[in-house]
């Protein structure tokens, strides 16, 4: 049987893929860079999508499974990516498709319930994290950790870091690398470095693609309180426990108390996985109101720097004023 791979370009093609994916409980995301499909008798029988380097929405109609259709479709997909000089891929798929990717020389990152994450072996989590540990000279054995987006860095972040830093030889602060926030990663990373420069046992580190990323927790950046949040949060938490904690000798992870529903669900998933290794610290307040980056952004949009001043370190305030004049 001969099959022809087609690229979905027209809106009606994407609508057909969306309908096909719904039968597999898959959501088609708007940020896909490439969507491919195969049809038979004017019916879609297989599809796969790509966003940047992440392969997802891979599905094959039940009656066509076991016919090497998956390998055929994926090989075509890899050729398209290679033409763009993309040779490293991560995969977000269902556990039932795991073997197809393992046979194509992928390495499994983690499988939790209905979600399986894999990646190509040429640049795997088992290689990346030890290298970061070496590059940042992490040799201590009692390390705490905080993961922040810091969009931007506030006195709330600083308070959490200062409290946690008192309890460990080193406190590792991972700053989310995903550029899906108001402030770019390079800006956020710099602000955390500047704001914690006085804390000699704090090490600021890029989060990598394995903490709260488009692969591990895509819903986080949509800020939607949807059913997918709990499972994605559990996946992210399991990766943290399986890889980050042993490799970086982490004994405790710290979070601030949350009102945002997505982050609150994430913290709950962390608690279920980490147990007493997760410590929640009450969020710092200003004028009887919890300090939040969203409030700072709101004031920043209106250029109300006098209202921002009590909410952020001097380094952040200076940067925001300078940024406003660019």
C-alpha cells in the first residue's frame, strides 16, 4: 500500500487534523510550526506535528497500526526538520507509541500515566545535567533549590531565596529558559543574578529544557486552569525527582505560597511527589498584599515606577527604568 505524506497548510486541513486528534484525546496547539498527515479514502489515518524541536500530536488510526506507517511518517518528518538544521528532537506522546520512537534510537526521559517524553540520544538529560553541574562547580552535598520564572525578579522572589539560602550549603536557583514571558530569558537571568549577588552561597543556573518547559509543562505558559495541568505538573515533578535531585545533591525544594491556579496545582503535584522534601514559604507582602510579578508588570505597563519601587530590589527597578528608555 502506497502512502503520501501531506503538509497541512490550509485552515480546513488543520480542522480535519483537530477532529482526528480529538478521537485520541489530543489537543492541537496553535504554535505548531509543522503539521503532517496521511490520508486514505479521503480520511486522515495518521498525523504528527512539530513546534520548534518538539514532536507531538503523533497519532495513527487503530486499523492502520502495525503497518510501519508510523516509521514512514516520522522519517518524512525528520527529513523536513533536517532541512532546517534541526537534528535534536524531543517527543511528547502517549506511552503506547513509545516503542516506535525507541526503535528509532530515541531515549526515554520519563513516562507518567498517559504521557511519555523522549528525546534523541545525541543530547540527552543524562548528559546535559552532569555537564551543568560541572560547569557551575556544584560540589556541595546539601543543596536546596528554587525554580523561578522571575518575570521580573521581585522582593517576593528575593525573600524566598534569602530564607532558603539560610538552610543549605548552597542554594541553586534555576531560572526558566522558555522565552514565552514578557521579559526575555536573558533579562530575567540577569535580574536574578544582580538581585542575589550579595548571597554568597546562591548559584543562579539556566533551567534547561527539563523544568517547566514546552515539553514538560506546556500548560504553565498558557496560564489556563485546565484538566491537563495536573498530569503535566506530575510529569515535570517526576523528572525533577528522578534526575535533578540526585545529580545536584538536592535535599529540599522551596516554593512560595500561590494564588495563581496553575502554579498552585503545580505546587500540589510537587508536594505529592516530593513529600516532606518540598517546603512552602508564605509569600512576602507589601501594603498587606502579596508581592507578585504580575502586579509589577501591571504597574510597568503604566510606567508607575513609584508603585514598583517597594515591590522589587533596586537592581530590578534600575533595569526597568533603563529598559523603558530603550
